C-alpha cells in the first residue's frame, strides 16, 4: 500500500507562533488529481469509479482575487477557499461528486483526492466439512436383455473395534447362455458392535 505524507506548518511573523505537524497515512492505490478552471456557475468534480472509498480532498485556489465555494450536494457550499489559500477536506466514504462555484470571476484550482485504505474491512467465515465413511465396490455385473439379475450371495459379519466402518463388495458375475447373469459376490462388513453371525 502507498503512503501519503502530510506536513502542515503555520507561522505568523507578527506573533511568536509557530505550529507544525506531520503525519504519514497508508492509503489505497487509486487517486485523482487535476488543474481545473471553475466558473461562476456550479461545476462538479466527479470522482473516478476506481476510488472505492474517498479519502482526503486537497484543494488550492490559485486565483489572486476571488474565492471558490465547495460543497457536497448541489447548491450547498459549507467550505470556502479564499484567494491563494489551500485546504485539506476529509470526504465521506459515500461521496461521489464535489460541487464548486467561483465568486465574481473564474478561478483556477488544483486538487488531489486519495483513496482510503479499507476503512470497513469485511470477512466471511470459512467452513470445513469432514467426510463420512466411504464404501468401495469392485466388480462390473452386466444385465441381461430382460433386465433380470440373479445372485446367491454368502455373507459373513465379523466385529472389530474399528472407529471408521468400511464396506467392500466384490462380484464376479458369469453370463449364462440364456442371457441372464448369475453372480456369487462375497460381502464383508466391519463395524463397532460386537457380533459374529454367519449366513
């Protein structure tokens, strides 16, 4: 992220007053800057769409005689930049347009708008899903034209304290001349309960 360095120094020659301050701000990647001539009818500065969150508006009135009014809605100007003055004005995050109007005669202004660095970051929670026990099946029985399949399975169940039950089935079907398929698959199932029936 780029850094915006701010330096402000105020000094009055007739007083023993000297005020200075400096600040470094981390800002967004986008900015907008230009030199504009502002007339006596309202004109606008439309902020670039790449500036997602407007930050600070720096503006300088280069005219030696007339002031420039600045606002954030049409016809309303709460800020005034007098001849040869400059100012830094914070913009609202939702601001998309700046309104300006010169007094008496057109004035040349210089301005710069920076993009704030994520003021309202958003994050979405991440979720993880664990898989359930999986079953694997080997064998590729084929169906007869009539769609019937006959099987004479023999099964056995043995108990083991395995925390993750698994099941496997293997089949070796053989096709009879009549077109039906007979299979003699053997199936084994392991589970947590203790049981050992045989069938």
